C-alpha cells in the first residue's frame, strides 16, 4: 500500500486510503474477471459501498454524508482503480462528476432533496452528445424549453458512464439555443422521469462492466426546481468541475499504472526463460525502470496539483486550468508507455484476453479520450501559455 505521508498528506487521508484499498482488494477485485468477460455491472455490490461510507463521499455531514474532502475522494478513487478499474470508473463518474458537482453548485433545497439519496445511489453526468464530443458545449443540440413549472427537454446524450443504471443525472441542455454555449443550463433528471429513457447500452473495448449508454430525452418534463444554478449559466457549473475532474482522472491513471507495474514485477520474477527469471535480463529491467520513473513523475505532479485544486476557487480558468490539462495530458502519455511495456513483459500471455494486464491495456486508451482528448488538452495548455 501507498505511504501518503511521504507525499505530505496527513494521517486521516492515509487511513481513508488504507480502508478503501483493503475494501477493494476484498470486495472489488474478485468481480473483475466476470465484469470484463460479461460486461456485467454488480449493482448490489456497488450500493453496498454505502454501508461503509464509500458512497456520497463529499456529501456534508449535516445531510448524513461522510463530509470528506476532494483529497480523500481522490485517494479512494486511486485505491479502487488499483483493484478494479471498471467499478472505479462507475464510482468516479457518480461521486465526482455528479455528486460533487451538486455539492458545489446545487442550492441548499436541492441538496437536501437529492444528496441523501446518493449515500446509496448511482449518479451520472449527461454532457456529451452523438455530434458533440470535444466541442460538447458549442455543438450541443439538446434543448430545454420552459413550460410553466417545468422545463421540457429534447435531445440525446452519448457515451454517458452510468447512464443505463443511474438514479439521477446532472444533464446539460440549451435553454437559449441562439446564444450557443452561453445559453446552456444544468438540470437534475431523476430515473423514471416521463420522457427520459436509455436508447442503448454501449459495448466498449475497455472499462467493461461500467455501464455506458446513449440517453434519450423526448418531451422529458423536468421540474423547474431541478434547475442547478441560474438559467443560461450552465457553463459555470461545467467549468467549476472540469479541472477537478481532470485531476481526479489522474488518480485513476496512477491506480492503473501502479497495478500494471506490480503485475509486471511479479511476472518478471516468476517467468523463467533460458534457465533464469526474465527479471535477470537487462532489457526487461530497463522497461521496469522506465515504467517506475514515468509513473512517479505523474504521481508527483498529480499529488501537488491535487493540493492546489483542493484549495483553489478559480477552477475553469488561468493557472489551474492550464496545469490540470497538463497533468492529465502527461498522465495519458505515461499510461500508454507503462501499459505497452507491461504487455511486452508479459509476452504472449499479455496478449490474451483473460490476463489482467490485457484488461488494463484495453482500458488505457480511454485516458487519451475522456475528460477532453489529448489534443484538446494540448490546445488548452498552449492557449493559456500564449496569453502569458
């Protein structure tokens, strides 16, 4: 297990990480093989996490939640990912993208209505659309029209993690379409709302067992009281969580990379060729050394930025915006190298579907796509640099 005190974190965060790590080792890792093979989501096991305080992690104590901070949530996500990246993906999409966004942006009345349910619930974020990926805001087609005490939503959302199983979703739609991204609003949509349905569950290369779907809003009537923030100010809600999401995403990358390194070390010690373990070969040692160095550079960057983001009030712009994009850009590049070396060290067995390192390899590509593609991250960094 990781010693967080070496990185300047306190005993409380160490205890939370240790508990999450042990819990995931016992409860989540045994589910990995079936989740990957059958694309199966263990809903009961997911909700069981609420019994030990691992759901609704940032929900305030006044609403019955653990009241943990972003740092604790980050390390729970890292520990979960180490043992089961698929279940960790669903957990992160709910806890960070949905629940933490509501903690940060919902009114007191909305928090009292929705957040206690998330102590045993599943959340999702509905932003991306079939024709709006990297340009999620500018190309958004989903609309929300005011009709008395309701908004009527029409449109589709695509690639939505937890979409098929979520109890509630934070959904973005254009309330004033002619204003482009400046006419977007955010809404809480509850499961079972008339007009809301799952159009399809999507079959993925990696992160299988973490349900991903296309969602349909067909004259979906959402109470006006479910509007999060102000009308046409949804971009503020998006951007307030985006930098946090990128840093949080880096924790998942660290968990994936550490697991790949540990599996590779174990394999190199036990795989015998030419009469000796392959760990004795200098070319294998070189790959292991490169994996470790790359991982530790991302760990150092991510942990430092985590402290900065946890203390910042300017998420979505400026220095934090640039650094969060740089962090996840570096993390994605690192993971590609580490997973490639991991499969290479495992040789033919690493190419087989049933090996855990193969599961990690298939998951790794998403890191260069999710939370803004590698190219979008580069653009953000360059634009902020050129402003200076």
